[in-house]
């Protein structure tokens, strides 16, 4: 997935939480647009509720889907 495609999902004017699915099956939820920093080839996600970050290679992003909120 490209940097520009991820940035469209982060558009704050219409932001809706979404999930990033990687080619290895890992999943990461993005609950706030400021939690994900996107560079040219990678993204760094602040893991919600912790002091941890995940570095994601954009090459391995297989899908992005909105989270269903109840």
C-alpha cells in the first residue's frame, strides 16, 4: 500500500477508526489519526493503552478496513 493511500485513511476531517492488516496476518487498530506517523516506506503506530510503538513496513500492508463501532 502506498503512503498516499494510508494518508487518505488518516484524513482528520472524515477520520474513522480503521484496522491495518499485514501480509503475515498481524492486525493493528488505529483509533486516532495522530497515533500513526507515516513516512515513505514505513509507518509507526502508537499502541493504544501502552507505551509501545509498532513499526509497519507499508510493503506488507495487505488491507485496510474501517472498524465497526458499536
